C-alpha cells in the first residue's frame, strides 16, 4: 500500500497542482514535476529562492508575500505573472504557509497552480464586457437592462433623453408605468413567451409616455440573457424612436384617403353635371315651343355655371396637393391675422362683432402665406356667417406655444355644431350643417387640406347653440425681438 507521500504525488498531477517546500534550517528544498513544468525547468532540484524569485514579473511583491507568511505563520495567497525559462508568459496562483518554532521560521511550503487559461478567459470576458458597456452607454438608440420582474437595472443616456427621465428616476419605476396602457398586454404576453423559451426574441411597435406627458412611438426589440443553468437573468431592450416615421406614414394613409375621396368626388360630381347637360341639350333639340326652349337654355346655362364652379373647387384641391409647402415664408402671425381682419372689416362691422386678439407680436411662424390667408378667411368668415341670431358675435383669436409647436385657436359664440351627429363629416367636401344661402361646404374642407399640407392638424370643439372653437397645430416657429 502506498505511503501518504506517494499517494499525494500521484494525486496532485490530476489536479495540476505543484507542491514545494524549503527547509530554512537545513537548506533542503523540494518541488514536484508540475512546478518544473510550469517554470519549464528540467532540473530535479529547485534553484535557490532568489533565483526562483527572478522568474516573477514583480519580484518585490512576491518577496513581500513570502515575508508576511514567514513572520506570521499564517497562510497567504496571491496571483502572479511569471516569465518561464523559455520566456513564456504565464499566470500562477501561489499559496504559501510557514512553520515557526521558538519565534523563528524553520520551514516554508505551499502550492503553485497554473491559471494562465483562466486569466486569459477572464481578460477576454472583461474586454467583452467593456466593449458591451461602451456600446451600451454610447449607443445612438435607447438601451436598457430590465429584470424579469420589469424593474430597470441599467439604462443608457439615449433612453434617458428619449423619455426625459434621469437614470435615478428610471430606477424608481417599472417599464409598465411608462407604457401606454393599450400596448402593455401585448408587451407582457411576448415577455412571457420569451421567459418560457417559446421565442428567442421579439420586436414590436409600442407607445411610451415621456416625462412631460407627451406620447411617443418606439420600436422595441427585446432578447433574454440566461445563466449557465438556463435561468433568466435580465432582458436586453433596445428602444428606437419612430414617432416621426409613424406621423409620415399617417400623412401618407391620410393623403391616399384624400386622393381616393377626391377621385370619388370628381366621378360623382362631373357625372351628375355632364348627365344633366346632356339631357338638357337633348330636350332643347327636341323642344318645339320657343318659350320652353328659352327656359331650357337658361337652365343649361345654370348647369354650366355649376359645372364651372365645381371645376374651380376641384382645382383648389389640386393646387393644395401640387404645391405642398413650396412657398413657405417667415410670417409674423399677429400681423397676418390683423391683415385678414382688415379684409373682413366691413363684415365684422356690419355684424357688430367683438374681436379679442391675443397673439404675441414677436411670434414668427414658417408657413405658406396663401394657405394661412385662406385658413383665416374661411374660419373668420364662418364666425360671422353662422352667428347666433340672438346675440352679437364674440370672436377670440389666440396663439400659445406648446413644446415645439404653436396652437392657433379661433373661437366664437355662434350657432355651434352637433359634433356627435356631424363630427365624422365636419371637414368633408360639400358638407354643410346650417341653412345659409352662401353655404357651399368647401370652406372647412379647404382649411383642413391647407393645414395638413403644412404638416399640421386641426381640431374642433363645439356645442349647438353655444359656439365653436377650431385649434390649428403649427409645427415650426421662432421668436423675434422687437
């Protein structure tokens, strides 16, 4: 049966563990084959301690740990870089223990383990982590690490800027609190599939609330990081702002809808007019009574005039789609409103209208002068045209700055409109909601097309018998100092 020393000599190579010993009293020294292989020294007997120390890249540090062990009698451990006899660079883990008797160190011994591969792997992992951290922190899109419970672990600067929160504010909330309620179920459903291993990753368009309450659209891409046992550690989320793309797409689906509507209008209206004209010309050619022929010619003339008016209306629509924003200029909004008020002055005076104008004279917008004039004339004319019969018109015109756009509002105390009944067709072509001899149903249709052609939106609030308020979103503005 082998002795304990023989058994130890057999087992230590299996663990790749080098053992060594120095007797400081007799000068005897021992090391095993593993250590000779680590240092790449063929001699069976170890060299002097000072010679061995010179294999270490930091001799001062190795001497310090040996001195501590020899003084204290306590075990010490350290990781060191060495240069072998063939100048190969390696990393070792040294464990050292001493035997002290009568206050003096008699023997020092320990183990040496080659950890070069482990250190190299650790360095590679640290380098990868560093690269990931730099890519994460400086990514141009929002990125976050999120716990399986939905708590933010880490967020980058781009995400902070996108949603308007500081990193600390993120940590105080879950992602569910920033998500638009209607989009939450879909997100949580996909996360559950990811956690259960049904999918590897997912992407979806969803809406987030910014710190100022504004709703934005984002493209969310999510993957899951697991540990070696397959347990979920955290989600890696990428958040890209697609608000402008969504708006552009909406502007394209709206333009297409308007063009389709326009095609229907042309088909219907021209077919009606041309059908009437053809019928009348046939009747005229067959009519024998001169007096009746004259009446029919008069009717034909009226239909021809109506056809011309329709063509003019359709031409206005074509101009909107053709011109777009080609003639944009810097305009002082208050000056433009005052100019239109002068144009409509006689109508305002005849109706004894009272106008409250609240627009900063320094506010400048980038807008089409022709479109702005058309919008103002149509909306302000309606304030007089549809005034309440029992009271004098009171008109309010104001503009306020909200975030990056201007809200221009025009309100009156006129007849009002039943939006529950007519709201869906309020801006339709040839749609009228009150009996008036001048009503043609083109004004609001043109206003909406002008506003949307400039990249804005128009919103109406109204109650029958109380009045109407139109609010226009103007996206570009500046201030001047007067």
